[in-house]
C-alpha cells in the first residue's frame, strides 16, 4: 500500500520530541548565517547559490544543463555584470525564470496556473530527456517510478490515479497556501511536508522532482527570506541523492508517520547552511590572513600558492613538487620560496623536514 492509499491521507504525524531539537539547531544556524551574511558579497552569493540549485536540481534527475548559459541568463536577470556572455535558449531561460519566481514572488499564491507555468518553462516546445513532454498540463495517465530492465522493472513508486489528480492538486494547493499562516506548523516542516506531498501526487508526466524542489524553495523562502538565497539545498540533496531516493521510497511505502522523512529533510537543510557558514569562515580567515601578512614582502608566485591554500586546496599542506607545479617554477626556486615563506611566518613546515616536508598555513 502506498502512503496516498492510507485512509487518513494526508493527515501526517511525526515525533515532536525527535524533531524539535533538530529544528532548534537549524534555526540557530539560520540566525548565525543571517548575522554572518554581511561578510558575503550578497549579489554574487545569490548568483552562485541559485545557479547551484538549478544545476543540481536538474542533475538529480539525470539531466545535464549548460552551466555557462544558465549563469549568463541568471546574471542578466539579477542585474549582475558577469563579464561573459553565452548563448541562452528557451529551456535555460525557463530554468532561471522558474527558480527566481520561487524565491522572489513569496506573496503570490501557489496556484494551478503558476504550477503549469513552471512546468511549461521546464519543457518548452515539447522538450524532454527521453521523449517529448508537453509542458504546462497535468498528466492524463498512470505514473510509476521504475528502474532496472524494461522486461522486468523494479517499481519504486506509483502515483494516484490520473482521474483524481486535478482534485488532489487543488487540495494540495489549498493546504499549501492556508498553511503558511498556521501557527501550529513550523515553517521548515511545512517545506518538507510540501515537497513530500507534491512528489507523492506526481501530477506531471515528467519534471515532478524539479517542480517539487521549486515548491520546497518557495516554502523555505516564505519561512525565512533573508538567508534562502545564501545556501543551495538542491546541491546538498544531490550529494546525498541515493539517500534521498531511498528515504522517499520508504516514506511513500509507509504509514502516515513521516518522522524519518522530516528528520532527513532538516538534516539536509542544516548541512546546506553549514556549507555556506564554512565558506564564510574561509573568507573571514583569508581576509584576516592578508591583514596579518604583508603581500608586498613576497612574489606573485608565492601569493598565488598562498591563495590556493587559503581557498581550501591542499588541505594536508603543500609539498615542494606541488608548489613547483602550481607556481610554475623550478624545484630549486620552489625550495627557496617555501623556505622564505616559513622564515617570514606565512607557512609552517611539518615536523621532520626533508624532501617529504609539507607546508601549511600559519593560523595565527
């Protein structure tokens, strides 16, 4: 039995004692991110994270898109001078327009017309990964998620009958719009529930995952609009793609208790925010490092290598051979440069020295 066949669908329940601590920890990180956001270049951070959401949401479904074209279109829509211009087609424009609509038009109700518009943007002129998809209309037949051989497929999920799908979508949209002001429902849980419920309806022939993640982004933006542009939830989900599919399947095959799904969803949200906080920490350290050490004392090759280290490359430190390759200098010059950087305090050498020595940043 699928979850949508349960008698009380969609009256979900969850273990509040298990979920509440996760919510508190995530809320704390959201506040920390908001407080740290002034250290970011907000325009470019928005560009990078919306771009990541577009690329990875497509990648989750096995669809590759041209990152350069998407970035060019996105920069244009955000009014950012990117310096690079790439050809942009209708599909790219559709990906960008739908992603921005989800996080910018927060007070516009989520209507059937809006959903169909998103779908049409994702599938212009009958495009599709395996076969042409008519964009902008609900499915008219059955839908299953399968894998394996055509002659013996493994069914992972089967959606509700298409005869009821219009009514099911109307009920979902009514709940989504009404629940925004529900004082009993945490807004972050609302995002997780909305994503699960929409994917369970599977109202389109294709594109349900991508539109489900647009709905997730809309709900997260409505929950906290100050930081939603600063992290990329779809990138984190893509990293844990197999877990994503498995927890969805287990939940859709189960009872109406969705504690496991909500726990996983909040964990992914927290991981997304932590990734951005790590970037901010790296940026702060890099700024302080160059305030502490005078770049005028050293050469351009040394600065190049130090910036690579500051950007997180060579996490175990850099050796002579790696320095030689990055700086494009001779082995003797690499040895001399490294010795100078250690002498001036820019780098610390690993114990033992010799040809196997590694050099890491001096984290004063």
